[in-house]
C-alpha cells in the first residue's frame, strides 16, 4: 500500500501562532485560543481536497453557477483531553460536521494509551473522519484511536496534530499508511518521560489549567 503524504503546514500565521503556543509564559486563556485558531487554519489545509459540485443559485442580481461541497459528510473526532481544544476551530470552518469523542490517556510509566471513553456518530462509516490531537509523541494514542475508528467502520481518516516527534510520526506512517497526517511542526525527539522536545509541555494541562 502506498504511503499517504505528511503535510507540514508552513504558513506564516500557523508558524507565528505555534511560536506563541510553545512559549511557557503563554497562559491558559491565550493557549486555548491559539489551539483553536491553529485548528481553524489547519482545517483549511486538511480540507483542500474535498470534492465540490457546481450548482445554480440566484444572487440578488443574477443567476450564478457556484461550487458547493459534495460527497461524504465530515466527522471530527478529538482525542480527550487535549484534542477537545481543537474542536471549536474546526467547527468554525465546517459547522455541519458531527463530533465524536475518544478518551485515551497515557499511562505515565509505560507510556501506553489507556482507553476510557468512545462515543462516535452512528453513521461514522459513511463520513470522512478527521482525528484531532495536538500532540503526536510516541504515536500510541493516535494509532489506538485510528484502530477504534476503523473497528467502528471508518474508512477515510485524516489526522491533524500540531506538533509531532519523529518517533510518533514514524509509527503512525508505518502502522496506518493510509492516514494522511497534517502537522504544524516536526520536533527533534522525545525525552525520557515521553515528552516532545522542544514541544510545548503537557497540552491537556495547558489547555485546561490543570497540573
Ligand atoms: C497527550 C496528548 C496525546 C498523547 C500523545 O494526552 O494529548 O493524546 O498524550 O502521546 P502518545 O503519542 O505518546 O500517545 P495525555 O495522555 O497526556 O492525556 P490528556 O490529554 O488527558 O492529558
Ligand atoms: N503529551 C503532551 O501533552 N505533550 C508531550 O510533549 C507529549 C505527550
């Protein structure tokens, strides 16, 4: 099977917001806003290949042939908790999308993902699914979430993250070669606790103000 491409979004607005996001002096309110804004900008890139169809409408002046979205509907699926921060930005771009939730946390000792929640739209198998998580570290959470989605019938899945470690991206590409990946940055490495270096710290804690 051929490997789907990984798209690094190099847009100046994305890179500027990412710089603010990484800064340890950025507080919870601004951090949350930045995650949402980044999701909005990245959604724009990740939906670039959606099919459209030409239809006729009436403007107040004349008849116009215009293009509207066609094809399968979308579902956005955040991995809890940090992926939740991306949902509003995505919905600002595609308000009609349905939202599913997958709850996973990393065991701090083994770094293995532990599933605690999964609620998806009933028609998930008929939708294009965009999986959301700002951090792709070892890749365990993203791969598990994709397996859960596939087990419920999802066939067309994309992943939007904000920062990845090479280890996580390699694993995702190796184990899920049919899932295109959209990122704002590919960082240097993981540290001994599985944190991305330089990264931004713990995304869930920074979004929700926990420690
Ligand atoms: C973080 C992050 C990812 C996961 C990435 O979540 O949001 O889901 O770690 O790590 P991985 O690629 O090594 O699996 P975390 O487990 O800290 O849960 P939280 O968002 O609830 O804090
Ligand atoms: N999860 C995070 O929130 N940050 C990391 O650097 C790695 C996993």
